[in-house]
C-alpha cells in the first residue's frame, strides 16, 4: 500500500479560505460505508442521522494563539515561531521559520520584550525546543501577541479568531483546531441532546502531525507524531454503557477517533486515563471504539484520508471525494463535512 494510493485531484479553488457565516449551514455528504451510497444534505440535517441512546463524542481541546512573529535579539532578523507542545513548565516544542537562524542560545523577542524565547535544543525539520521568558500569565500574553495558527493552505486572514475554535473548546493546548467540530452550534448541540442523544467530551491536543505530510512511499513506513489525550471516568462509563446497550458511538473528527481507538486498543474497554498516542490508522485496521464518524474532507495522501479509508474503504472514499469535487464541495479546515455511517 503506497501513499499514492490515497491521492486524488483537487482544484485549488475548492479549498475553503474562510468559514461560512453560519457554522451549521455547511454542506454534509452522508456516506454509507457498507454500500458506498452518497446523500447530499446540510450539516444541520445531522440531527436526522442520530438516534436516541447514541453517544456523540467531541474533542474539547482549545487552540492556542500559538503563532508568534518576533525578532532575533542579536541581529533583528524576523523570526516566526509556532508553539506546538508544552514539554514542561515554560519549555515548549515549536516549529521555527527560518530555522537556520535559530541556534541553541538564540533569543527571540516578541512585543518589545514582553515575551522572549530562548532556544535550548535543535532538531531537524525546523523543530526547536525553547524556554519562554515572561512575567505574568502566559495565556494572557499569547492572547495579546499571538495569532491562530491557520493551516498553510489558507491564505485569507481570519477576521474573527473565534471561528477557528469550536463552540465547546475548553482545554487549552492545541496547535490546530479539531475542524470537524467547527460545524456545530450551541443550538444544534442542544437539539441533539433534546432528541435523547448523549453528548460527551474527550481531549486530544492536536500537534505537529497536522503540519507534516506523509513523506514516505510505503504507508507502513510512516511514523506518526505523538499527541496528548485524556478521558474522564464519567465519559468512559457512558461509552461502555452505550456499547453494552447496543447503541452507537459517533466520533466527531479524526482526533476524537484516534483517542477512542487508542483507549480501546490499550484497555479493551473505555477507562479513565491520559497519555500520549501515536496510533496510525490505515486500511486493514479493525475499529474497536467507534461506529460512525463526522469529519471534514482531508488533504490528498494524508494520514487522515488513510483513516477514513480504513473506516469506509478506500474505493468508497475516493469515489465520494470525486463526487465532492464534481459537486463543488468546499474542502479542508473551513470546508464542508462528511458523515460516515
């Protein structure tokens, strides 16, 4: 199985550059993973596909305003830093451009020195470990000095920073949004609960892999990045009860899916836990934690296309994507959604 097996043609004009004015007014492609049959709906129609007793699981991670533009103290060179992962205390893993200008001991200053980053370790592919130096509360400083780390295929400036957060974002720590959740409004979530569908939250902080393409030709040679996840006891109990009673567990997004599959694979049931996952899901994988998935349309040759192909079958996914292109669906982070059931 090669990376090219998960390629498809996508006209650049179908890459959504801005979010729609109303979150749940995006289009929804409904894909039957057994037959490959496709329906065309609006996202708010998801209500019709959820049944009383089902449990909808969402990722409540919150995106850091983690993109910072500063200057190298020694030379005044402009440096961009993207905070990726809090290692411990004020030490962070980050992606730096241009990385060649930042060596161990380099200090980059932001906001006239309100925040500084000292490089403490160098790694390949633009990765550095930095120690942040500041006074006060870091999150408040980032709110003032940082911006949302939009994916590189989005070229438009985001007018409202909150549109790159889900309406239920709570646990700060992501370098990118869990974008399947961007379609939900508080009103739609209430309608879902009013129908008798359980709504539960887990946390997975989206990390470096979001910004890394698959660079190997053989899929099995790809090494996944690690991401922090956690699940609370009441959520684990609810998911076990959902499964026991014969109802469905429906994941919102690939991040939620990876968390649920990691926990089920390691414990044979859902349990209260936290840790780091490097799970890589591609065709041949047997799903243990989810029965259906709400997701966006993903980049060609990406691990996310491989994940949805594992759930619905590669041929069904590539055919659905071809239909989406023909029907001019909007793709990627601010694009339309797919429900695989």
